C-alpha cells in the first residue's frame, strides 16, 4: 500500500512540472482558436539547439566513460526499435480497416525517437534531482535507426509479395485457352530482341538497406544530435556548452513544448480520416513500449549498474514517437502509406501521452523503486 501511495504522490507531482504545463497550455490555446503563430524556422532552430546540447552532453560523457557500461543499454535500444515495429505488425495491422503498410509505418514512427520528448524527460529528471548517465541521450540513434529501417524493409517485403501474388494471378488468367484464330492483343508480344531479353530479366524487388540508414542519418534531428555527439567526443566544447547551450536549454524547451501542444491539437482532425484503431493504438502503445523498455532497463540496472535515471530515459525514448526525422524518412521509404494515419497518431496522441503520462509515470516508478 505504501508503494502505491508513494507512486501516486510522485506521479501527481510530476504532472505539475513546467515542461508538461507548456505542452498542455499549447493544446488549450489551440482548442480556444488562438491566432498565435510561431514560425517554423524558429521551431527548427530550437530543435537544432536542444539536440545539439544533448549530443554535446553525451559526447563529453562518453569521452570520460567506460564504454563497456554502454553496451547493454545500446543493445537493448536496438532490440526495442525492431520489436516495436513487429508489435504494430501483429497487433495494429490485424485490426479491421487497417492497412498493413499503414500499420508498419505507424510502428516505425512509434519505434523511432522523439528528440523533444527525450529533452523533456532529461529536464524533468534534473528537476526531480534523479541522476542519470550523461551519455543516456546517445541511445537515441540506436533505437531510432533500427525502427525506421525495420518498418521500411518489412513494408517493402510485404508490398513485393503482394505484387508478385497479383502478377501470378494475372499471369494465370492470361494463359486461359483462346478460340482458334483468336490471339488477343498482339501488342503484348516483344517486337525486338532487346525487348524480348528485357522481359526475361527478373524484376529486382530487393530492398536496399543502406540508403534508408543514410537518409535517417541525414535527417535534421539525428544530424544535430550526432554533430553534438562528435564535437563532445573529439573536441573540448565545455566553455560554449556552459556559457550558451546549457543556460538556454530549459527556456527553449518550454517554447518547443508550447509549439508541440498547438500542433498536437491541430493534428487531431487527421485521425478522423482513418480507422479508430489508430486512436486506441496511440493511447496504449507508448505506455506498453515504455514498460517493456523499463523492464529491460532494470535488467541492465542489476547487471551493469545502469542508473534508475538511465532506465527512465530508456523507457521514455521507447514510449516516444518521432516527430521530426521519422515522417520524411517514412514518406520516402513507404510512399504508399497514409501520412494521416502514422503522423496523426504520433503527433496528436502519441507525443502528448509520452510527455504527459509516460514521463511522470516512469519517473514516479523509479523514485518509488529507489526509495524502496
């Protein structure tokens, strides 16, 4: 009973954090029909600065850390990125009126990482005075890239199978016997030797993985994160970090949360265009993914001394869904998927659940376990 009481007290306390207040405030003013418009260029600059700061923090920590301590959390991050896609494949994709490619794209977006949600989690951990490994933010790409690659590869394999099946049926129908003298449309027959040889070559339906990884790495969010990481590892940016990036971090994050709250409300209308199962998935998936990650993080905690704060970071990035780099990567990799389904699910419901529910939930759980 004491465990539940402590947990509920910690959970309610986290809901009062300024990070969540700005997110909720953004949703409220958007619902009231505000005319406030924050230019996209400002949002882009804020995201770049926040993720560069997280990358710098991680890079400086990695430079002074024992890399063997990072191996198990990194491995778990990769496993989670892949697993979340397959969870969507065998749950959401099985629901009525849900297309498999749309479900895979949604799983890929929920398996990928939201840099803004991660930034919110790190700030809330510091406000709660819960210590975590400074390199925990560097787990971002180890979950983000495998999730996007897995979603695109599995979706294309599925589409290729569907295409081959359709071609086989069409071929079988075309081989039906015809009446004497009736030879059908002669335009189907090759007119030259080159045309004949080209028709004999099998179609290359293989999915190329490296271009997907390359596109993910070139995404704006991951690029900023990896830039900061590299600068933190190979240079000594402590002076600019302490004088510029660190002091501005919380203020910039509050503006980003306001923007995200307004965008989340504006995206709710998109979910009306798709099956209601996306709403159900978006409400449940972040919490389920976070609990799976929390469990794996606890294994790392007992096996390697991974901090409870680090466990929270792992759980929150698993609960998050990509809002910056993921959508354009999926648009290019699975062009037949419906953006209203996967972007609407992520931005309108998934991100608010990850920030408003999962961050206080897992911080409260960590505080309760740490006190016990």
